[in-house]
C-alpha cells in the first residue's frame, strides 16, 4: 500500500479545514448506492467519536471528523462495510482521506 498511514496515504494534500471546523479531516465515501441519502450516510458515521457532518454529491459522500486520529479510527471500523446488504453484489464502502478542494 505505501504511504504514511495504514490506509496508504500520508497527510500531505488532505482536506484539513474549511467550513468553520479548524483542524477537521474529511473522508471521501465511495461505493454508495445511487439512491443513498445524506441522512442514511450520517446514520452510519454519527456513531463514531469526532463525527461532525455529512455531505452528499453525485459521485459519493463526504464525512467530516474533528481529527485525523478519529477519522482513521472510523475508517478502520468500517472496513468491508456493505451499505446495502440486501442488494446482491452491492459494493463495500471505499473510504479515503479527501484531497483539498
């Protein structure tokens, strides 16, 4: 995998602020069904310490955490998480640290 974290990326170039949350970290979420809602995505992530907010885009979602450590912890716990377990062939979530926009 390479990089400086267990998830194959170092901190360089990650979105670490904006939106009034100084020092926050944003995770990019892929592998969502086309009909997934912000509310459903928030329901998955709000159980984790440091969760701040959720946004949706046509290509996936973004989840903001208060720190790198808490975001990484959520990533680890959601490894191999299947958003729609009732849909045959449904992909698992793809979680990456979001690049600065």
